C-alpha cells in the first residue's frame, strides 16, 4: 500500500502546503522562473479544497457540474527562491461573493514571503458562464473565510 500524496495542513485559517524547488523549476541561474510561482499557487488552492474533501473531479461530476477559472491574479515578487529550497505555499480563502472566491497566497521560505498573490477565482458552469458555488462548497469553506 502506498501513502496518499501530501495535501498539506491547516494552521488557523491558512492552509500550508510544503513544496521544494527542483531543477525543472529554475532558470539557468538556479533561481525559480517567475511563472512557476503561479503553479505553486495553483497547487496550494487545489490542495486547500482537497483537504476539505472537495476535489476538482468531484466538482466536474457533481449534480450541478462546475469548475473554476482565474479572473484576476496580482503577484508581488519579494525575494528569489533557489534550487533545493524548501518552501511553503500559504493559502487563505478570504471571501465568497456571488460566483467569486477571493484568495490570498504566499510562497514562504523560513516564514518569510518570497512571492505574494491576490487571486480572484470564478466558479463557472461547464459552458463557461459564471455561477454561484454550490451550498455544499460554501459550507465546507465557510469556517476558513474572513467573511461570507
């Protein structure tokens, strides 16, 4: 039997997902290529929901199929991450407003932010039209929100 992949853990409202910088994540200088932070943030958002028992496949196959798209993402690059760094993706789901989920994220090394993101994800029907998230999803995320 194999262990399931790590989904991180919760610390208060924040979900913490450990990540490590691999060679494939870096440019020729050994520094994380800027676009890879977007990938780290995606893993953090997805594993936050997965830790609550909400998987993307489950959302697609539900009674009212839905998915998420990113409508806005503001990044602030603070310090570089380098090959072999052990980091943590800190994710908080801050609010649900209609079809939008407001999310704050940071990639941290030793408790210090290397990159920050403010994200607006939009819940959509499979045809791409915005829709409110299901009551079950909102109820599952509600205990971690700053406001509903």
